[in-house]
């Protein structure tokens, strides 16, 4: 009876949520099927459905024609403005759908009824740009042209839009399209096709050529793309298939050159090999896959270029080889009796005489429960293991709860760099050996002795001996390490003391300010106890950089709500804390709110720090995300405030057309980003390249910071470029708000859609080639040459940097696709590049410019991964069992370094250590430094300090990282590929004042230097003292006054002013030399009882450097005026001089404090990222007083700006670096690296999973 009631209630709920109405008459003429999806909890009666708003219910009606075919589908009030959304369907006189229409919105209807004039209404809708937010379109449909045969095969396929529509309709009448369609031709092969026949010998495994296929024995399918009619383009591929339907050959064309890829099968139809175009080229007319030409030695063509596969008698794939690795890199697999993979081994696991295998264990239900690294007995071959697996009696492991006791060794010796755990325990002694090291960045390390632990703990344990291989049997395994466990069905692993706590609800508004309040989230919130069949938790081992798989485990538990959504994840983090991520869902599954409680113990002192991050969402009446809220709280935030990260605006068809970022309570935003697409759905605009705001759909908005336009197909007439209609981008125009320069890249592709040239132009350069790029490729698509233009040099004092050729690269390959060397034709023994972050040739020797003489610069491990790169000075890369880099060692002569990664066994990077030492400016002393970065979910730490928190729209800085108080949010504008283009945040304006009265306030609070030495002059303007400067020689010379050094970014605004006063005209306008005075201070840093710090000396050197490029002249106002002035000097990020400005005193300053020297904002153009020195000086023989020195710094809204060439190189010279710079730039997930020991920049791609 109980079971019956449960079934009844479930059925009733389903009927309530999905309510179909079958074949009801609409106006007596149209039949329909209606489905209503209820999104609101508590609706228990069908009588209330008609009163529910669209947010609480979606009604979809399928209308049928007279013979039961769907004629249109109507979603009631499904558009952004709650109008009906209609999908009409059209049939031809043969009942075929040969014209497929786009959906449209009926702005005059919201009742969900049948639309009798759907096709004309649809055409009108797509010509209304205000509704579609796309250009007006006369062909909002696609046409399919079938052949006139019973087979009805498609001979021409159009796409939506006039450009991509056929010129004719299926009935032969004019369609008005431009004909950029895809055509398909069906035929049989001919003798002139010359399709090679390959035979696989199952006895020997040999792949043998057997002449050509005879004419008319293969089906031939030729597909001609939209660019087939473009002059000079060959947009087609041919596919040849045999009688089994197996693809034998796929042929592409580059002009008249054939790019053939062959597929070889055995008698059972199993794919045995793939022979790519380069292998076909290397064979030539010999068709010998076992040849060893110079480009593949010592491998054969088959090993160097081809993919090969091997199967067992049951048709299971047991070996797979990829090009370039040879037999040593073959991946091997072992199956159990249920055809599940239970063991794998790659080339690295066999290298060095090892016989290591990765073992997967299953439970009785066939679920993976653990992954193990096993050292298998050396005499056990692949065949031995497969045989033993086939004859094993059991195929699963079991679990149990056992009592365990942690045991300590009598003596523990540590002979390698410290990795977690930070506590070393033994019963008698802990010995720190010669190889032990420890950094303060890792917190506190404790070595202790204590008696043996006798207290039992309960723990869930899986067996490892029941299924093959028995991990405790020396018959098969000599040793093993379990990498991870997965738990199912219950939480016994929690309840028996393994550390993770039970489900936490966070529902107490008194004790938890980030709680799930009933006002925001009214639905009940509880843990589902019926979790049979669900993953409930796991344990994963930490893998250290030194490949030491110690006994450090990270545990996690997953809790579910009543609808089996993951409601909470509790997981240990690598820094001795725990993260609890709780997600609240709406009744219909929409995410309501996520709360992350993040605890870390960075110092290892058992006092974890806690940060909580809440993110929640509101929705539009149509059920789309409207606003995204974010809130951060920790002990340093007294009153956490919610921030609206984004507010969305949608088109009538539900596409995001605008996103307002950084919205305040009044609805104002820092930026509004608009998006537009064409009829194909391809993105055409992010804002626009003119930074216009006229089409902002939400009304007035701030000036756009960035705009981009993407062109497909036609573009401004350029003789060297051809139109593209297959979706390739042909032109990109962009502009940023900092310099308002419009920039353009025009792209040209070969017939295989490979980029071959990219021509750059902008408003400021007459040559318009400063960032050009071109490349060539070989048959497999590997690049063979690349030329780049970019920032070549920037000498001190050079306002117009030199842009010219920076790369003329030639690539040499061996062993197939493996890169052997890269030579840069620009670099020689004396000419070096790299300022642009471009390629740096490791020695630039011109004699290596031929393939026969090319010196090896890259080496690889058995799996085909790079293990050294001499151009980067990268001598060694070591990988873990997941083929993720764990240690990179660099040596470029003047600097050495090591990057080490710590992962968990699932491949997630937990920590990165960067250690480097390098010579000082004199090439003498070595400086050693270490940077430790921890990655814990969205939280990024550096040297133990939280740097930022990733958000959905950028990142959040905790208090103390930036100037100002509270949490500060930074927002990103990215391009169509996710590349970071602009980062911006609310600027914090700063005013710095030196009143010369309170030296501590002037020097410490406001950051002025040199105040104490000179703040003893009288009279002062408003306060007791002023700065007294005098350039007379001798020990009392004080020509340099207060100095302020500002870190500035491109586009910032700075003004400066100071009051000046003198009494007596001078007879010697310039007696002192500021440059010589600074030199004296550097030689005698303890002068005037005010010792210089190391930073003081560095600042003085930089100031001296700038003065040497722009020394002051005599006061232009006359020889009797003191040579006293207010001056600024701007340096770029490399410390090179950019520009200077100077304001001299005048006769108005004689005996009067009423006149000030002033630089307006426009007087100090900040055109480079770098530092700005602003100071006062007097090089005359008479006293000059300065007072009330005031500087105002207004940072620009844009804090970081990035530009890229088509291959991802940052366009040095026109970028703005962030402070702090966001490292995830190109492709967003790739972390840009630059350290003193690196010869150029590189991106970490794929290291974080």
C-alpha cells in the first residue's frame, strides 16, 4: 500500500508539471497538442494554470494540419517582452520540408493562439532591425534542393540569409539568393582519381599497397563549399567509400595539390591505420610505409606520421599509436571479462625499464571506485596481463568499515624539499637531511616526536585483491599507490570519522550574515537522504612536484536536494582548510544562489581564515537571468555589501544584446557592452569600432571603453584579399577608449581555411604594417615558416618606437610532427629581439638555416611531450602520470629558475612555486627569490596572501590589495574568442600633499621623498615652514626638493602644483648641477644624517637617468631669475625615458606666495605604463622656497588593455599593463608567464583543469 501511494504521488506530480492537451479544436478548425511546464512550487490545481505568469509556467502549443503534420509551434509569451514566439513549418507539394524558416515573434499577440499568417509575419519580423537586432534580411529561411530521384539526396544546401540561399527554389523558379551554398555531387570513382588500395595482413600486421581501386568500385561524394565560386578558391573535399560504407579516402585540395588522408581496415571492418597527407607525400611513388626518409629517421613513415590501432579477438582496441612516438609511445589497454578497461600503460610508464600501469577498479555495479598506479612484475607482458584478466574469477571489489590506527615510524629522515603535510612525526627522531628545504611561503613546519598512536578510527576501505590484478599479490604487482577513491550510495565514510562534516544549511540569519534567507529564497532547503546510486564523495591524493605521492589526501562529500541536484560540496583544500559550496535551486531547476565558505590555514598554525562568497540571481518575466549579485565577506570587511555584477538585456528571440557591468543601486553602471550578430548567428559586433553609444538599448550609458567589429565575407576592396563565406573572419576592426585609435586586421586564408596572411593597419601609422603576420604550412598542417612585424626597439628618449620585422622563423621537423628546431632569420650573434615577447633564438647562428644543419633545440619524452626547449633556456620538463608538467628547469646564463607544480591525482593544479636567481645590474651578485601561487577554486593566493577571487564577470580584490577600502571589483570585456581585451574598475582618485610641516605625514602618508632634508625654510605660505632649496656648491647644497614617484597607467590623468617664493634676484642663474648633486648623494648616502635606503638609491638613479636626457636650461624668464622649477619625468615600464615637462618660477614669485607653478592634466600626457617623477628643484645660488606641493592622480577606468596578433602574441607597444596585471589573457584560461629567467613570455595552456 505504501509503495502504491508513492507511485501515485509521483504520477500526480508529473501530470501537474507536464500537462498535455490532445487534439482540442481551436476556433473549430485547427488541432493541437499543448504542454504546460510549471516552474512554481505549490501549484496543486489545473484551474490555476491559466493565471500563472510566464516566469511560473511555460506553455508550448504544437498545431497540426489536416493530415497530422506539425504546422507551427507557439510558445505563449515566450519572448523577452512576453510576446508569442512562433516556429512555422512549410511543406512542398511532395510533403517535404525544403524551406526551413527561422522562428519569429508576433509583437501583436501574447495568447498562444494559432497564427494563420505566419509566413508573411515571419518575413516582416526579420526585416525589422529594431526587433531582431540584426541587419534587415529578405531571406530568413534556408532552402534544401533535393535531387530529382527516388533517393531524394541533397544536391544543394542553403543556409539562412540572402547570401547563403540558392539562386533557385526546388521548383526551378528564381529564389533571389546569392548562391553561396554547399553543393554535393554523387558519383563513382574513375581511373583518374587514382585511389590507392591498402590491404591489412592480419597475420603479420603489415599494411601493404595493392594498386589502385578499379573504376566504379567506390562511391564518390564531392562537397563544394560556399567559397567554390570565389576567384582563386578551391573549396571542395572528396570522400570515397567502399561497399561497407567505410571511408577509404578523404581528399582536400590546395589549388591543384592533393591532400589525401587514407583509412585502412582489416577484414572485420576495424580501423587499423590513418595515413595523413604528409605520409602520402613522403611515400611518393613508392607507396612504402616502412621507408625511413631523412625527415623521419629513425622512425618509418608509418611510425612517424600515421595513427595505428590494434584489436584483440573480441574486437576491443588494445593498442593505439600516435604519430612521432614510435613503438615506445604506444598506449596499451587491458580489459576484464565485461569489456571494461582495467589497465592502461603509455610510453612514459614503460621508459627506463619500468613496467608501470594505471589500474582502474570497479564495484559490483560496474562503477569506478579507485585509480591506482601499480608497478607490475617486469616479466609480465601486455599479453600476459590480458590473458590473466580474461581468466579471473571476480571482476569487482567490495567495501567495508574497519578500525585503523595511524602508525608513526621510529625515525623519519627528510631528504627532499618539503611538501605537505607540514608536520613530520616520529616516535624517536626526525632528521632533516641534506636535501631538505623549506620556504616561509609554505607557512609553519613542525617536526615532533610522540608515542605511538593507539586510538582506533573507523574508515571505509575498499578491497584491492578480489578483481584482477590483485594488488597485494607479488605474482603480478611489486608495489602500488592508490590515487583516488570514489564513494557511492551513503555517507558512511563521513559518519566514521574521516573529517568531512555533515550537511550544513546556513539558514541562521543571526550567526551567518551570508545565510539563505527566507525572503530571498523561500523554498525549503534540506539534504536528501535517499542517495542510492549517487556519487556521495571521494578522496584524492596530492602529487608533489618531486613525484612523491605522500600520504596527503583531499576528501570531499556531495550532498543532494530532493530533486537530486548537487546542493552542497564539501572538500578539503591543499592549504589545510575546507571549502563548502552550497547551491540553492528554484523549483524548476534554475540556480537561485550559491554560497562558498572558504577556509584556509596558510600559516599552518591551526587558525584557519574564512572568506565567504555569495552569488545569487534574479530572473526576467520570461525566465532568463536578469541580474547577477555578488558579495564577499571576511574578517577584514566590517559591512559586506552586495554588488550587481551584471544586468542583462535580451532581444525578442532571447539573445543577449547588452550587458551592464558594475551596476549600482540606482541602476547606473560602469560600462554597457552591446552584442550584435548576423542572420547566421555569427557575432558581428561588441559595441562597435567607433565606440558609439547611440544604439544602447537601455538608454544612456557611459562611453564605451572598447569596441570591435567582425566581418565575414565581403570587406573593403583590397586587392590581395578574397571574400570568404564559409564562416572565416575576414576582417576585425577595434578601438579602445584610451587612445581612440581604430585598428584593423585583414585576414587571408588558403583553400584549407588556414590563415596565411594578416595585414594590420591603424589611424596613426602611415606604413600600416607594424603588426603584419604571414605563414606557410606543410601537408599535415604544421607551420613551416612565420614572419612577424612588431616592436623591434625602443631606445631611451625615443618617442616613436621602432616597429619592424621581429620574427622570420623557419621550422624544422623530425620524427613526423615533432619540432626539431626553429631558426629566426632576424636574429644573429649581435642582433637580438624579444622586446615584443616574440620568439628568441637561443644562439642566432646563421649556419643553422638549413634542415640538414639544424641543431636539435627540442627533445621529447616517450609520450611525445616536449622535455627541453633551448630557445627558452628550458633544460628539463618533467611530467606526472597525467602528462601534466610538474617541474620546469630553466637556465639562460644570467638567470636560472625552476617552476614546480603540485597537483591532485585528478589533475587539478593546487600550487605553483617559482624559484629564480639572477645577476644584478653589474653582473655580480645573485638575487634569489621565490613566488608561491596557490589555486583553490576561485581563490588565488600569492606567497600566502589572497590576491583576488574569480567572478563570472572578472575578479574581486579583497581589502588591502588595492588602494581604497572594502572589496573592489574588476570587470572584463573579452572578444569573440574569450581573449581579455579590457579590464576596468571604479577608479580611486588620490590627492598627495606635502605641506612641509609634518615630515612624517608628507613622507610616510603621502609618499614624498626628500622632505626632511629641506623642510626648514621661512617664511612659509600658510604653515610654519616651507622647503628651502639652494643650488650653491659645497656640503650645504640642497638643489633637490620634495620628490613624488607615481606608478601610472596609460590614459591616467595627473596634475601638479606648488607655490614658490624668492626674495633676491640672482646674479648667477645656474650655479648647481642637479645631476652632480644626485651623484654625490649616491656616493655618500649618509649625507645630512639622512641615510639612503636601497630603494632611495634606486629612485635617485632613475631620476638621474631622466635628468641626463632632459637637463634643465637657464630660466627662460631672464638671467636674474633663479633657475628653480617644478618638473616631471615619465618613464616606461622598462625604466626608459619617455618625456618630461618643466615650469619655471617667474617674477610674480618674488616676495609673494600668491603665484603657483602648475601642470594641468593636459600638460602631462600619460601615454605609457610606467612611473612618473614629479619634483621641485633650484640650481641657482639664491634661496627659493616651495610650499603646499599638491599632486592629483586620476586613474583611468581602464586598468588593463590587451591586443593580440592572430596567433596570440601580445602587441607590445600599444598595450596597457594592469596593476596588478591579470595573467589570464589569450584564450582566457591560459596563464601568461614572465620571469627573469625566461627569454620570452609563454602561456600555461591546459595546466589547470
